[in-house]
């Protein structure tokens, strides 16, 4: 089956690059929020997030930073906390044909909200 | 803050409608896959999935069907199973200004994969 | 196969009642934390959490309250937030033979931690 | 606050060792099921699962094996799949005072079910 022809001929290459990155960003957030984390386990969690989302269609690279300041703010009596959206600073790079896009999530204080948006797109 | 102006002026209305629906579809899959489910709890789970994802930006309506045939296929000795992607048949309707889009997930046997794609988009 | 005999003869009935409730409490937390929620969708989410966890072995009843005060505290510009552990007030009732237990999670301010413990056990 | 005295004096040391391991096993399953995975990302995911759950109270060591045979069985056209319970072979070691327990999950074909049980407990 030609998946692209059958399911994606109604959208442009640019739209496809945005679509695939957005799926993976929604996936990353809702898969990993809630995971126990502290400064010692931060790195292995970042790596697993990067490598797992990197498998999805059109994903070129995933860069995950778990914000240490936000991690410390929510620290508990038991020396770890649960991953929350405000700790996430992530860039997902997608590529479809000649279009490259970067989908970003970062916490915006003014909105009290981890905003997902298209940080860059070239065509 | 004018969020749309600051963060979304680099993409078209059509692209935004696709972006927001794709995020919510990735979110839905990765939030709820793994949930214990059987034919008795199916309906309340579908409703919670619909109402929770409906809260996200630009989402007009969410229609979730958990496929009974796939549910039964994976039934265990304990009369329930875990929600998997192949059970999901979901339509997420988005609206941004005058553009309406439907993002769909459905299991494609030939790919052995629950495919997410843009089922319809009007502009 | 006699599952109880093969896999659970090394623990007491009391221990089994605690074991099954603890599994379901860990499951509930990590399945649903991250879900988009506000005051309008709270009820359907509580119901789905109750009905899905109720399917697991030895679970008699699940009572979920999403704390409105904590929900409001973390409200965002977009009129919803993500479910976090501090919003959870949950009782899971288990029964194994003649032993009944209640496993509880509630947020303890002094620990800044949603503590899981055995609230009651009768034998 | 003396958490142990206030919240755990109604259960034995043995019961506490079982309780804490069961919570972490339920957590592990429901946090990570659904994660994109293939043979290349398997190792980083196993490590993140081990390090994150290791942070929880009373957990001494976590050993995660994602079963390669089950992973391959569910492989898709896109060279990855979603983590499911049948791929999990996990041992969680807990220690409370002088009691050491091992909580196990493994897929039991006869039940078509990933069973969690107390593999070993010494006191």
C-alpha cells in the first residue's frame, strides 16, 4: 500500500511536517507526565523520551530537557517528584521531503501553561 | 498576551487546525492506552476520553469508539484487558476561524498499525 | 490453572488484599495523571477511573474524588489543566476471602506528596 | 512527621514490603505501556523504567527486560510498536527493615495475562 498517496494526498508537505511533529509532541507529553523523577534519574528519562519518540514517522531528532528549576520547585519529602508539563522543554524536528519543521513545547509563565507551537518551518 | 499573534503567526489557519488536532490525537492515544477495559466499562472510558480531549485548544468535538471486536480478541482470563491502539476508532474535529478539520485514527490491518491522518479538511 | 495456588500460596490472605489494592492504586495514578481536566469534565473522568480500576483482581469498589481546590489552583489561561497527584483523593476497596482492605491516596501538605497507605484492614 | 508511625503502624513489615512493591509495579505498567519502542530504543527505555521506579519508597532495585520475541510479534510497517504488558518481564526488589521482597510481572500464556505476583519474600 502507498500510505502517503492513500492517506496523505489531501494535505501539503508543509502540513504533513507539522502534523507528524504535533502528534509526537502530544504523545511525548501524555506518555511521560507522571513519571517519578529527580536529578539523578533525569538524564535516563530524557534519553528514553528522545529515543522512543524518534521512532515515529517523519521524526528526525528529539531534544528533551527536563528543567531542573521546575523539578526542584515541586520536590517532595521523598526526594523525587512526578514529571509535569511545566518541566518540559522539548524540540521535535520533523522532515517530510524538503520541508523541515521544529515543534516546541515550553512552559509560558504568563499563561501558566506548557505551550506547544511550531518554532520553525522552512520550505 | 496575544498568544495567536506571538506564537502562531508563522503558520496558516489550515495548518493550525491540523496542528491542534494532531496534538490532541497523540495525547489521547498515549494518555489512555493501557487503561483496564471490558465491555461494561467501555462506555464510561469513551466518554472520559471525549470530554477530556475536548478541553484542548481548537477542539470542537471528539468521537471515540472502542472497537468491541478488537477488545474481545485480546480478552484475558480475568474478564478485562488493557486498551491498545488497535481498538481505537476516533475522530477529533477542530475549528480555527473558518477552517474545519477532522483528524482520524483507525487501525489499518495491512500495516498492523493504528494510523493517524487528516480525514477531512475544508477551507 | 489454579492461579491462586500456583502464584499466591506464599502470602497470606491479608497480604493479598493489600497487594491487589496497591497495584490498582499505582495503576490509577500513573494511568490518569496528565489527563486534561476542568470542573466540567471532572465527573466523567472520576467515573472512568472508578469503572476501569474496578475491573482488576480483588477490587470491590473504587471511589475517586478529584479535589476541586487543587484543580482550581493549577488552572491555566485555557480553562483546563492536567490531572496531578495532589488532586487525587481515592479509596480502593479490596476483598480476598474474609479480608477487606481500603487503600487510600491523599495529598499530605506537610510532605508535599500524595501518600498511598492502607487506611483500613479487617480480618 | 513520623510517616511510618502515623500511616503504616497498622500493617506489618512484611505487608509494607509487599505494599510498596505492588504500588511500584502498578505504576511501572501504567506509566510506560503505550511507549513507542523497537530493538534500538529498548535499552534506553528499560533503563529509564528502572531508574524512575527505583526512586519510590522502599524500592531497592528494579530489573526490567522488554521481551524481544513479543516485541517482534507486534512489529508494524513502521519498524516500531507500542509497549504492551505482554512484553514486560520485571522484578522489583523492596526492602523494609529486615524484610526483602521481590514483586514480579511476567506474561502467562495460559491466562493471556501479564500477572503480577510476589515472587519471593524473606523474613
